[in-house]
C-alpha cells in the first residue's frame, strides 16, 4: 500500500484491474443542493464505489454547542461503514468531484476510528473521467462487515483544549478559512466574524496547485515552513469540515502531532465568554 495518504488514478485503476481487496467511497456533496451527491453518484461513479451521504452519514444535527457539523457517535459511524462493506482491514479510497473538504472529512473520520489504510483520490471523479477511465451506474451490493473502531482520541480536541492552546506557546492554532473570514471582515456562515486568539491563517485551498491537484510533500513543507513540527498543531475552520484538508496536507508534509478542533469556529462562538480576535496576529 502507498506511504502517502493521496493516490492517483493510475494506482486505483491498477488495483481494480488486479482485483485487489479495495473499497471505494463516493462522497460527492454540495452544500447548496441536498440531493446533489446521490444524483451525481446515480449518474455515474467509479466501478464498485459505494455512496456515502456526506450530510446524513458524516455529521449530526447542530446543538447549542459542538459547532454546525458535529461528529456522529462512533457506534453510528461504525454501523454505516460496516453496512458499506468496510472494516479496519479493508483499504479504502475516497473521492468527491475534485479535491475538497468532503473527501478529506471522510478520510479523517476513518482515521479517527482507527483505520490505517485510507487514501484520497487526487483530483477526484473529475480526474478519473479526464483520464478516460471507466465509470458505471451499477450500484454494488456490498457484503456487510463488522467495523470495530479503535478510536484515536489524540486526533480530536474540544473547547477546553483550545482555550488552553490560546495561552500556550507550545501549541499552534491554524485557521483554515479564507483570509476575509480569518480577519473578521466577513462571516458568511456564522453570526460572529473573527478568529480564535493566537491562531495563524493557512487557507486550505492553498494546499492545492493551480490545476487543483494536491501539492507535493516538498511543496507542502515549504508552505507550512513557519510551523514548528515539534509543536502540537490544532486545526480548525468554520465547522470542522474544511479544516480536514489542512490536516491531510500537514500529514503529507510530515507533521505528526496534528489535531482537529471538531466544533471549530462555530463552536467557539457559541460560548459568549470566549474572546474574539480580528485582524492579523
């Protein structure tokens, strides 16, 4: 299996042709159209791919705290993945239309549940079809498996850890949103603009090349050159979704102590006592 978390179309096609034990998960999603992912999947998908409903399967309804896209309980996630024919011994390739937060979120969720062989298809469905590779409308009938999570709590932090991080010089907080949201110039998804005090800004899309592919490990190391690899790194965004591409990028760059603030900015501002920063740090 690859040492990278990111694989290309050639690798996936080779695995399929060899009849490898490989699960492929289609997690295409649009926040503007609830039925988009399912419709796209029904129109055509990679051979053998199962469909993961991003909103229904990878998020819970919002509550008072926990952010706009809370992480479901591990028991529910285990049931979903097991029903799709995925267990901890089944290598998984995840994809969406292009490189974006949905595939990275699914990658991270599986990693959090203890899966060690999860890969993101670079360029997603668009790269697959651009290469002229076969697609199908046939819906597979996976054999259910038992997914027994081996939870990795060290990959996830909550409000108290982030509060401590704002006062701890040994921890780096990374805000994955675009510059305007970080600076507090606009808040398109939340009622309060700004960022968590002490956080530095690395927009997640900056981890992609001009063609939309993932940058190389060397390029990503250069991008995050101001971050000390020996420090704890906590990554957040608006709701814990678009932070996951940065988690993926940091891992590709060789950072090992990387954690996700699951509730992210939308959780932080749900506590009136939490301070808000604007402008550059």
